[in-house]
């Protein structure tokens, strides 16, 4: 089916930069996806409710503030509590190597650090959709 | 429980999934709507339209909050343009409505136009039914920022709110182009900026020239950003609803729109039939080549296409 992939691009946490998130949003759009962009300072609860209403295939979050170990798993857990099991959750931002295994364990399927090309993100999404 | 039953019970995920299926032309969703259509009809539909950047989303957020204060359940469909080149879209209206995301009596859905002109997407008509059956009292449709011809909103909304802004040099152009005719209520947003009075005057002057008798669209200055005068604007929207209901015009209006919808659905199906056959059997390509070579004229080519469907 030629349906566009829908992606929620969200910025949890308190840091005030969304340049990275915007770059990713544009790259996904250019790859033919529908990107729902929710802007800065979203709580995990807001992200999950928006993901449900928008029925997205992917939740892509970016954090620069360092709160990723708390916020990323929180989103995954809330999605599970709501019974959502067909959404791919990915994260990006300045994330130290040693935090990666824990985040993947928690259900973040891939973490993209600043050097990653947007093409890799697009490819990852296309190859890892859950529905 | 199937999706339809879940929708009737107010299941948000079922609501969301059905809209997705409609967007993707899934016949299963249409069948569900066939079954549930009798449950629709409670919702009142308000279209919110206006130039790009005029503040439609910010204003929708504020108006929705006002309706929430009245205890009404609110559905919002926010439409943004799909790129004709990539099929992708950035749907950004939601940024202005984040406060509403956690309200269980609000459901917001962003939609790309997916090739439709007219300021909405093809699935918008179905999505309105889904939100209606889901139990929403009011459904707001934010169209893409409109130019001149994107006025389909009038074919779906009970009330059309036209959002204007001060000092937009081409306001008068828009007025001339016929956008005036579809507005039931005007909001002059960004009235915190200079020039709102003049814009109001210009609109009023244009209304003086047109010939509505019983109902004259009100013009309300508001500031969505500063939450100014939103209550008055909502009163005007409600007055328009009351006018339609008291005069029975609501029935006429909905009947007219249902007629348009049926014709539109038939037209789409017809095109799909032609294209499937024509492309499937390579006929279109052959016809085009014949016309290019002047072995056939385009009128005869069209006749061939039509014959194919009649078979
Ligand atoms: N000064 C002022 N700015 C406003 C007001 N309302 C909205 N804005 C600003 O206008 C810009 C556009 O607002 P939106 O609500 O996104 O406008 P829109 O019409 O939905 O835009 P599109 O959906 O892109 O066509 C934002 O920067 C808003 O903050 C207002 O009442 N006064
Ligand atoms: Mg908008």
C-alpha cells in the first residue's frame, strides 16, 4: 500500500533548541513522510497522547539537555500502558555511549547521535516499521 | 470488539485508526462508516479559514478552549499542504494547540492535503463523520492557508469563520476574489497590531455592497495571541448557528452539502474506474500516441475511454 509513513517529531525536556528536530523533520518530509511537528518542551504524556491521536508509525524524539535516561523510557512505558505496541520509537541528541544499552533495553529502538546523516534515519525508519 | 464498536464506545485509538484508514483509501473504513452513519449528526462543524499565517491555529486553540469551558467536546482537524513533489508534509498546526493534547474531551488530528486542492484533504469528509460518531459536539476544521480558489470548506462546514489580519495589502484582493461570499463570521485577528480598525471598515464596506438580507456576517476584532475578545467571537459563531437553526436554513445547507458530497464521491469512483481500466490495459498510452501522431483527435480518444467503462 502506498500510504505515507507518519512520524511524530517531538522535543521532550526543557532545552530550548529545536534546530536538530527541524532538520530531521524536513528530511523526513523530503523522503515522503508526513511529519507531525509538536515543538519544544513536550512532556512524555503529551507526546504519547499526540502519538495516539495522530496514529503515527514512528515517534522520533530529540533531547540535548541530558534528561534522556528519564524521558525516553518514560515515553515507551506510557505507550505500553496505553496498549500501543505498533509504534517505532527512536531518539536522537547528545547521548553518551554508555547510556545506549540502557536506552535500547528500555525500548528505544535506535539512537542517533549528532554525526548521523538524515539519510540513515530515513533508511532506519523505512526498514523498521512495526506495521 | 471491532473498530466500529470501539469508536462508538469512545475509544481514542479506534478513532485515530479509522481516520488513518480513510486517508489511505481503505474500504474497510468506508464499510464501518456505512454501518455507523446513523449514529452521526450530533456534531456542529465550524470551518476556520484564512491566509497563511493569519493565526488560524492559534485562534482555533483559543476558541476550542472557550467551548471546553462550556463543557462541549471538541474535535479538531488541522490540514496542512502535502508537497506535490515528494508526497511528504510537515504538519505544524498542532504546535499551537499543545495545551489541549491532554484534555480527554478534545481530539486533534493533523492531515496532509495529499494532492487535493480546495484547502482540505479528500479524507476530511470521512474524518468529520468519525469524530461525530466518536461523540464530539463541535468539530473545527482548520484549512490550509487559502488563496483564492481553495474554498471547499463551505461544502462541509455549518459555519465558516474567515480569519483576516490587519494591513495585509491584498485583503481587498481577497474580497474581490470572492472569498467574502463564503464567510459567515469574520475575525480580524492580530488586532493587537495597528490597522485592525481600518481592516474592519473595509470589510464592513464590502458587506454593505453585497446583498444579504436577513443575515449579515459580523466582523469581530480579536487577538488570539493575547486571548482578547475570544468570548465575543464565540458568541457570534453561536448566533450564526442559532440563525441557521431558527430559520431552518441549517437543513437546506446540510442538504446542499450532502448532494455535493455524493456527487464528489461518484466522480472519484468514476475517475478511478476509468484510470484503472485505461492504465491497466495500456489504453491511455496508446490513445495519447495516436493523438500525438494525428491519427486520432482527443475527442474520439475520450469516447474510447468512456466506451471502456460502459462495457
Ligand atoms: N501579534 C499577533 N500574532 C499572532 C496572533 N495570533 C497568532 N499570531 C502569530 O502568527 C503566527 C502564525 O500563527 P498560526 O496560528 O500558526 O497561523 P496559521 O494561520 O495557523 O498558519 P498556517 O497554518 O501556516 O497557515 C505565529 O507566530 C503566531 O504567534 C495575534 O493575535 N497577534
Ligand atoms: Mg495553522
